[in-house]
C-alpha cells in the first residue's frame, strides 16, 4: 500500500466515478483501475461497488476513507510546508464552522486570506458540532469553531467570543430591539428551530430547561437558509444570533427582540487537532481569524475577552492547561 494508491482511492471516492476521477487526476482509467485492484487485494476486501452511474464505497471503503483522509492531508501539508520554508506562505487550510458563524465569518475571512496570502487556499467546512469535533480529531480539518467553553473539550482549544441570542420574527411581527421579551413569552410563539443534533438547539433547550419553560416547537430546519425562509414566510419565530441575520433585519425582512429571564448566550471556541501543531498557513489564517473576530467585536456583534483579542490571542492552550 502506497500513497499513490491511497490518493487514487480518495479521489475516486470523492468523485463517485472512475471517469471523473481520471479527469481530475489526468490519468488514464485503466491505470486507476489497477491502483484500486492492488489496494483491494492488499486490504483483502472490496472497497467499491460498481454500478451504472459510477462507483460507491462499501462499508470497508467508508471505514478506510475515514481513517486515511486526515493522515493524507497531514503528509501533503508537510511537503507543502517544507517547500514553503524559503518562500511565501502557501498551502490549503480547512477550517470548520457552524452555519450561523459561517454566514458571518466565511466571506470576510476568505477575503482577508486572499488579499494577505494569495498562495493560501482556505476551505470553509460547515457542519454540526458533532461532525466538526470528529473532523478536527482525525485531522480532516486544520482547526474548527465549536459551541461551548474551552474547558468543555479534550482538545487544544480556547474561548473565542460570546454572543447573545435574540428572538427573530417576520416583518410586522411587532418585535423591537428596544423591547426585550422573556423566554417564557417567546416560547408561546410558534417556534422554528434546528433539530437536536444542532449545537444551537442544545443551547436553547438547556436555557428552556433551566427556566422551566416549554417551547412551542412547530417546525425544525437543519439548514440555516431554510430556517430563515420559514421565519420570513411567517411560519414561526426563531432564536438566533443577531449577527447572522443582520442583513435580513436591515432590509426589513425580519425583526428581532433581545431575550431575558434568562439571557441566552452562545460561547464559541477555537479548537485544533489533538496530535499536531499548526503549520505556517494555518497559523496565518488563525491570525486573520483573530483580526476578523476583533473587528466584529468592535462593531458590537460579539464580546471578546482580552486574552482572545488580536492575532497574538490565537495561541491555543493544551487540554492539560485547561484542567489546571
């Protein structure tokens, strides 16, 4: 088993077709087929099932892919880092984010990276908290944002920012930024929330349990875009971070009111893989992330502790330091 076989395996798995993988790699299909056969012979199991529309991973193939994606990225990045030692910062950085954070950060951060480091390719990966943790643990992402506090995780992690959640309703719903509502009053509205695997839903459920409030849940939507559409269409109210719906609020498509009794806040942290230090490209992206977070804090969207502000604040404490 060699790296070429594994790279071929990964590309076919991602493309879902031998022909599409051949086009991506610019290698003839017979050569790719031979690499797959050699890998399957060494593994002792079929890794793909062939069908009329292409190739799909078997259970063994899915298990192998989950185990090799992270190490392969690390090897490829190691080569990029060595090549870049004498030159400009370059390489690919994969950064995990929750959808409501990506809606605010992904575009501005990508622009900063493109302007400051044109040879760095930033890939923003959206997902639930559970998926984001899994991806960073196995090295499929170089860093990730997560809900919670730094002490909640057994990862190299630090607090990043805190933001209050608001009740968001359709235009004409009567909500006002200057008229807070209690969670009990908000819960009487028909609510549109993400399903339970979503970190934002866990925050709202925990607040409702503490306040002994029963939520009037009418619709669930795991897509942030769908959730916003349901609110704008008048099908319900949502509990969301205000930063993620600034545009809709400014355009009069949604209205908001702060929540109290209790005030609901989301804590967002930054985490790194547990078994490797960030490369130069990752460090550069994290420094720009710190700048963007600080800019948002200066505009009043987020609250950032003094230790989190600025590029130097992106130093990540180890799990042992969090326990101290």
